[in-house]
């Protein structure tokens, strides 16, 4: 029995990112395919069952090779499948793959079913093998006759695999002799060609494959003598198209059975068709070389008698010892029973009359298979818990408890056995993983190293304090040294799939004695060479292209962090004689940055990049030594903060070095300054002053000046002043001034700013009913007649409370006026008629109030026809006035004690037709009280959130159908009046009342005033509008101070006119 294996091309996964499908000279053709092309079921297994991410295999692709291995069955057999095994044919249960991950962790092989091998490793050294390095998957493609199998192999990797050859970034590893592929086959036996008559035994099969020995259940033991017919004999029937056998006749009767034994190497002389009738009667001719173990076998019923059966059959499986020849019959009685674990039935339904017969099978308590109802054409297949090499098939129809079939018989027309993993071969070499190597690369950054030749450390360069590194000092005394603030180059090597090992930076030169582009002061070239790991520039004293023994001019090194460091030993020439601060840059190509990259498994790569332009040397000039910082104790550059109080003072850090070109004392005493004059039209030196105040209407300061008053080599003093708009609410500019002094201490590197004229003004605040602090009652239960709301927190120096009351009309009670807005009307229904100046709407029908954070209405959350809502403002806590259980809902106060400069009402559900009437209860600074009515047309309402003007847009937002009514002080007063609002009444129309009202100008600010006493219009006629108020804001204006942000800008100039960049002292005043 021989299954053959043909190893074709391997599955080769190159772990380089992307698809690799070529032969790179390593002897393997890469077979990468996209991860997404794997069978969906396999990807589902990887991602769902194993929980593996697809990122890594998507990047490096996977390898698939169709027909990597061809398996051919033994002649006369059919392949039953393949499976992976270890090198000994055993299960893969943690076998060493002899491969490692790139970081050195051993990989072990585990089988998951017959088609999958998982390579696992211990990722953390704690929990054992807990991570997956790769998964191998196979697909069997059998031909039509199942005589050949083309096995497709796929490998999916999840981590980089270690490759030992550091000189070859594309070397390959495989699983070698750690992985085998085992194949099994099924042999089907035909009984054709067997001799007729009664015989002791029969041997069927292919001489090159598996054979079977068939014998009766109770045959004659010829060693005891006698005629074979006295015991069970086999009878061959060749009637029809199928050759079959029975026992003691052409059928197997109840109580009879036959043993079938699986063998190999049968003597071909006694193998059908060579076996003749006489030879088949001699036990000694049962001649074979070995037994064959199988787990699965089957037989087919040729026919039953009577023709429809049915019969009941018992199948028992055994393992027997090798007992050929005259010991064969003796060996039938001492076999080891093997349990049958599963079965299948292929049934041909037999019908007689109205009766249909279906086989029914069970495995009894002894592990035997019992099939009831077998009929002609049925095939029975069984599988055992372990291997077996003999089976007994018995007719037990007389003992099955089924009536009517006790004499039914059957014969056997076919038999087959399956031998799993009967042959194997090493296939580890068919799973190949190729290396990926690094690609050295450098990224050039914007950082440079700038050394300033000026004595000391220049903060605007990369100069370093302290002693230079020892390697530099070994070359001689340095003028100074500098290091780049950050990396001038960044190693950006790609390490590929293996991941990073190391990157090593170094310096090089374009050639020996490379010209640096720098010259000494006397005009000699400075040439570069490598000396003890440094790039050293020496003066070519002899102008001969060689610098051996010549003076050192500069030396350069680079750290592994990419920091470029330069030490300077002599001054170099700078061509711009008009600029003592100009910068000279090295020739770019002269100096090289080099990187040597090594990946995780030792492969390496090198590259270089020209970086001469990173080395710069600057001449002398005035410098900023201490940049402005308003709070040096806090990280980062901070603004200066100054209290907005008289003579408040604050100091911060700022210092500069005028440099070698310093001014004289005479210069200062003559009115000169280190500070550049920004305005020659004004007397004395001026520096720039700009800024803003906290006034959204007019934020910018104006007429700002900062004038030098005194300066020496140690200090400079400036007076400053500016104008600003002090009132963020009142239209136009309410001009005011502020100012102070700014003094620089040049020795201490500090400044001091003092405020001698504070920035006073007015603050803007809005108190919202939607943001109430407390209210009584807390809800609308009981329909309260009075509601009180607290809009400021306890302890507020300016407390503000609002009292809400309501009136409505009935069929018999209308609206009228009196001076309090409470109780019975007095006089007619015309507003402020007959000399009245403080008419308010009233009647004797008080209604309940809905006043919450989101509603303000009469007898509900709206104001409708015939309803008036009254609000009065108080400083006192009026919450205790409310008593919902009292007849009038508590105490209604009629004399307000608080006021607001403006009122803002936010409506919901506003369309294009709603209008309203507002009566303002006003009181001036002298205690005079009047009322003025305001007609509000629909066009006066602000709609759309983008249209809400400043500063109200910081307090209110509008959604769809929202609208905003804004009444400011210039809407209800004229010049000279000081009235403010102490209460108001809101109606959706005149509701039967008449009078004249202010025609509201819906705009705000200086241009938004209304005519308060002239060009009045008649009250809005009675209509059916409905108003829903969701928020009411009361504008508070108080005197005090407002904040400012000042920016003092200036440049420092030395004696020959070299200047610094513009510096800023940023001051926040609050």
C-alpha cells in the first residue's frame, strides 16, 4: 500500500510590505496575495474564532500556493483526506517549529483540526504560549475519482519572523522537518472473479493495496480435522451485475454472520481472481504479510429475502493479532472489542403496498451497531473510537423483537475500508517565510546650529554655556560652542516588517580636505577632514589644499539624537561689513550626516545627507538676553498682569545686551536712547503703544503715546497715556483717559509698570428669568395669583427680585387704568389722559400667573387676547410675600425698589404678524415716576441667531421661530432724562384700550434710539395674537472699572544702528 507525495512549488510569504511575487535570486518565487483574497470562511476563522487583527497580514500580504503538494492514492484506492502531523506522525500539540519571532521568542506548532496549524509563542514570559505568530491553512482539491489530491497551502503571518543571515535582507526560513502532511485513503472491494461454490474463505483486493479476508462466523478449524461444510462456509453468487457472498448459501441467515479482516501483502496466488475453489478451502492459504488498521468501514446489502426484507444486522468491531495461515481460525475467538462511535446509513426506500421501510440504527451498550430494517441497496458505514482491523457482520433478525422478519436473509455485495494517515511526508519546506530588510533614510529638519561670535552666550543663537565637551577641548581653547536646539536630522529609516533594531548617526565629509566655504580673517580657506570621529576644519595656511599641522578653526559633532554641535577656535570672515550681525553658512555639500540602520534580526543599510547648510556662524550685534516674560516663575512666556487700581505696580523680566557698539553717557544725557523712536513728529523718543479695553462696542484705545522721560546706561523711563470708550452700552464714545509709567532696569534685566490713572467705566450684565435662583411658589399647582423670582444669588450687593401678577378680561369686565396697576380702574380707557402721567392697566379680574424658567404667561404659558402680565422689580427678598393659600395669593407690592436700564424679551413661536404693547413703569434719579407705552411691531423683533447684536449675543441665542425684543434706555428717554425701568406690563394688543405710544426702533446702540416724546403712534389695535415668552432679561449697568490689554512695542539699537527685532511688553489690566 503506497500513497505517493509530489512536492511542487512552496508557498512563499515575503514579509516585505505589499505584494511580492518575483524571484529575487534567493531561489524562491514569492507567492504573496492580498489578505482579502483568502476564503471568507478562513478569514472569519482568523478574525472571529482566533480574534486576530487583519492589520499585519494586510500589510505584508499572505502566501498561497495552489497545488503546492500533490498526493496520489494507491492503485485501486481513493484518497479520504489529508492532515498535518508532527515529525513522528503524532499530533501537533506544541512541537518546536525551530523558528523564532524577530525578538527571539520560540514558536511552537499546534493543530486545530486537520486543515490548520497555528504557530504560537510566549509574548510576555508569564502566561506561556499566548500569542499567534502565524497560521497555516490547507485546501484539498480531489479529482473526480478521488485518486489524486492537489493540496493548496496558505500561510498568514502576524509577527516578523527571525532570519539569521544578517548579510542577506531577503534570506528565507521554512518549517523543514517539523511539519508533515499525512494522507489516508479508502479501498473499495469488488467480489467479482471469486470461485463459485462453498468455500472456507475468500481474499479480495489489489495486491499493491489493502486486501480483506472473508470467512464465516463459525468456520471449521482444520487443525482439528473434518469437512469444511460441517461448519460455516462462504458462498459466492454471481447472478446479475453484482457479485455477492452469503454464509452457508447465497444469503446470510438469522444466527449466521461473517468475519471480514483487513490485511496487506496477501499471497497473490490465493487472492481473487487467482484463488480457485480448491485453494479457498484450505486455512493455510490465508497468507498475508500484515494487518491494516482502519477507523471507518462500510458494507452494502446486495439483496434481501424476501425481496423487501427487512432484516436486522449487528456489526461488531475488533482488533486482532497477526495470525495468518493455520492460526487464522483459532484467532477469531480471542480478539479485542473496539467500540463503534458513529455511523451513517445510505438508504434506498423500499415500499410494499402502503408500507415503507427505513433503516433505524443504534449503538448498544456494548459498542456494537444494531441496524433494524435493512433492505436491498442499503449501505452501512461505521466509525470506531480507535482503529480496528476486523469486523463481524451478523443477521439477528430472529432476535430483534420485530414481528414478521425472523426468517429474513441478506447477502453482502460490497465492502470498503478507510485508512487515515496511512502515509506521510515532510512538507515544512513548502512553507517559506522570506526576510525583510531595512532601508536607511534621513529626514532633514529645519533646525540649525548657529554660533554667535559675540563673547558670552547669545540667547538668540544656539550658544552653550559652560565648558565645551572634552573632545573639543582636546583640540585647543575654544572661543565658544553651540548646539542645535533640536535635531538637524532625524533618522527615518524603514525597518520593514522586522521592526527596529538600531540607527546610528555619524558625520562625514564630501572628500578629504573638503572646502567648508568658511575663510579665516586673513583670507585662507578652512578645509574639513574626519579626525577621531569629529569633523575638524583647519586653516589652509599654505593654500596648498592640505591642512596637516595647520591651526584648528572649528570642530563639529553629532549626537545620536541628531543634535549638531560646533566649537569655534578662531573668528571667521563675514562679508557684509555694514552688518555686524550677519550670518555665514557652511557649504551644504561639504558636511554629511550619515546613518547606519540595523533591523531587529540584524540586516543593515546605510545612507547620507548633505547638512553643511545647518552650520552657521553669526557676527556681533545688539541682542535680547532676557526675553519678555510677565511671570518668570511660570512655565512659558506669560503676559504681565496689573491691577486696575491707582498706583498699582507690577514687574517682569526683560533684558538686552547692547553689545560691543555701546552708547556713551553723553549720548544718554543728550536725549539719546537705546530705544528706536517710532514717531519723529513728537518731542522725545516714542515707543509704540496699542491695545484694547473691555468694550465690545468700541474696543480699541486711541491717542496712545509712550514717551521717554529719562535714560542712562542702567535704566530708561517712559510715561504713557491713552483714550478709550468707557461705556459699553451707551451709544457713541464716552471718552475717558488712563495712563502710567514704564521703567526698564537694564542692569537687573527687569521692567516695572505703574498705573497712575485707572481705567474706569461701566459694566454690562443681564439677569435672566431663565436663570432664576429661586421662586415662590415653586410650581403652578393651585394657579398662583402672585409669583416671585430671585435672580441674584444670596449676598449679592445688588439684589434683584421680580414680582409677577396678571389680569384678564371677561364678558363683563374689561381693562382700564389707574396709577398702581392694581384694583379698580379710574377714569376712562385712554392711556395717560386728562393730565395723568402714571397710568397702568388694571381691572378687578386678577388671573393666575405661569412664571417659570421657560414660561411667562397669564393663565397658562402664553399671553393671549384679553390678558396683561405685570412685572415689578425689588431689592428686598419678596419670596415670603407669596402665599398660594391666601385669598389674593399673598401680598402684592405696588412700589418697586429696583430698576434696570433695559429689558430684553425672548419669544418662541413668532411668525410674521405678531406685535404687542408694552407699558414701562419708569423712575428717574430724583424719584419722579411716569409710565410710557411702547408699540412693538413685528419688524422690531430680532429673528435669527446670526442677527443678535453685541453685546446681547453673549447672553441670548435664537432657534427657529424665536424672536428677541430689546428696549434700551435711548428707546424711552430723551436728552437729560435719567429714567430707568422699575416695572412693565405686556399685552399682545390694545385689548380695547387707546392712547399714544412710542414707535419702537428695533435697532440697538447709538443709531437704535426711539423717539420717546414725539412722533407717537396709536396703540396697536385689538387682535388675536398669542405671545409665548421663554426668557426675560433685565439689563444692569454699574460704574466701576473695565479691563484693558496693552502692547508696548519697540526695537533696541546700538551705536552704529544695528537693531533687534521688535520686542513686546504685553500687559493685561484687570
